[in-house]
C-alpha cells in the first residue's frame, strides 16, 4: 500500500503543512496522483505502508536510548 504525502506552506503563518492522502493499492496509482499534485505546485513524496511504521519505531528506540543514557 502506498500514499501520497503533500507539503505546502500555510499562508497565515508560513509554517509547513503536511497532508497524508488515502492509501492506494499500487505504487503506479500513487505515482499518478503524485504527478497530478506536482503539476498543481505541491511538494510531494510517496510513502509505503511499511516504511512509516518502521521509521517511527526506530525514532522511538533512539529516543528511549538517549533518555536511558541521561539517567
């Protein structure tokens, strides 16, 4: 499963905003929508369902290790 993540700047505060699109069953389908959004001026990336969960687990593990070293 793949989804398109768009990023743009909020006009009121100029802070970056990330929006996560729906999951697609194939990468070519997600790439199609990424190209459509790129054509509209969005900065996009394609995220796979496995990659986000693994990255989040790695971040939590690194945080826990850093906090343990501080004690």
